[in-house]
C-alpha cells in the first residue's frame, strides 16, 4: 500500500513537472518580425521570457547572441559574446585603467541598443556586487551601471 502511494505521488509530480516545462512562450508577433528582419541568418533561436521582457538566444554565424525585447515586442538591445582578445585596444585599455580592473571580469559582450549606441560591456564582480562598465570602441566610458542594458 505504501509503495502504491509513493508511486502515485511520483507519477503526479512527474506529470506536473512535464506540463510546466512544456509551456510555450507566447512571443509578440512584432518581436518575431523585428528579429527575423534584423537576423535573417540566425540559427538555433530559443525564445524565453522573464516577465519584464522577451529574449531570443541565437547563433549568428559563429557569434553567440541574445536579443532583448520589451513585453510589447519592441527591440531593446542585442548582446554578442566577445572574447577579450577581440576588443579594440582603446576600449580594453580604458577597462584596464578603470576602478573595476581589480574586480573579477565575468563576461565581455558587444552591445547595440535601439538608440543606435554601440559599446563593449564588461561585467565585473566583487563579492556580491556586480557592475557593468560600458565602453565604446574609442575607449570612452559610456556608463557604469548595475544593470545589463546600455
């Protein structure tokens, strides 16, 4: 009797877990259309949302990227994973001279937003604190911010 109860409970939990994982993200049509126009060669596109926005993870050639959209489907910004060695020397030098140079450098990304701004984003971490430093290709600091967007 005890075994049957445990098996029944496991079956219910499995069925519930499978249903939750199988939910489809309803992406606004204008987000999908904007994405398709901007990235016609995108491969392995995976959409997800986190209540505040929709994101599309994808490959564009050899580049790993994420495009971010508002809940209404308007494009906010796209980030491309970049290796430190591909960052222009003026931008890298500015980072190396910044107050965050002694923090752990977690990630580097190239960001382009819907205002036409382009910058390299340095994700720096010290303890529980995270700071994002945005530097353009000429080495000018655009902003430093605890959020990911430019």
